[in-house]
C-alpha cells in the first residue's frame, strides 16, 4: 500500500510540474490568436486578383497573395489564409493593397492575455485580439481582422 501511495505522489508531482508551464510565457501575437494559417476576412469585395501586404516601416518587407489563395465565405466575404511572415507584417503595421488600386492601412494591433486555470491550480494564458485600426478607424473586439469595402455593387 505504501508503494502505491508513493507512486501516486510521484505521478501527481509530475503532472503539477508539467501544468505549470502551460503557455505561461508565450507572447501574444496574431499567430497565437488565429493559429498557424490564420485568416483575414475581406468583406463586400466583388473580385480580388491580388492582395499585397507591405510593412509601414520597411517597404521591402512584403508578401503578395494571388486570388487562388482566397476562399469564398458567404455572399461577398473572401477569406485569406496568411502565413507567419504576413502575420508579423500586420502586427507591426502595414499597407494592404487590393488589385493594385484599393489601399488600406492596418495599425495599432493590440492583444489581451486571458488567464486560464488548468488542473491543480496551475495558471496559463491564451491571447485574444483586442483591437486594431483600419485607415485610422478603431475596430474593437474582433476575433480576426476584417477589411471592408464600402463600395456597393
């Protein structure tokens, strides 16, 4: 019986030690909020041929996506799955150019840490997108970045 209790105590200490490292020190960022291959939504666009992301502070830091990377979601909403490089460009502020003509500026992307409690009182964190600005207009409480076209068809 004593051996079983020892074994149980050892197993409990192992689990307590593992749970205390539950994403406690991970920084919040776009990839942590939306996951690898996060999505950007383009709402009310009739047709998109190309989308380019260019960093505000470094024009040489850019990414271009062609229309074959877009998925249709609902009527006029297109979804673009981004990579890690694009995520970093967006987090630091960028210009988004659609079809070489429509230009949007994304800035002030902010995240909030949400505390999560694990087993045996361990604490971890998850990240949520708090707010961002599109063309200097503040957008609050979104799960993903949405770029809207104000032109109606």
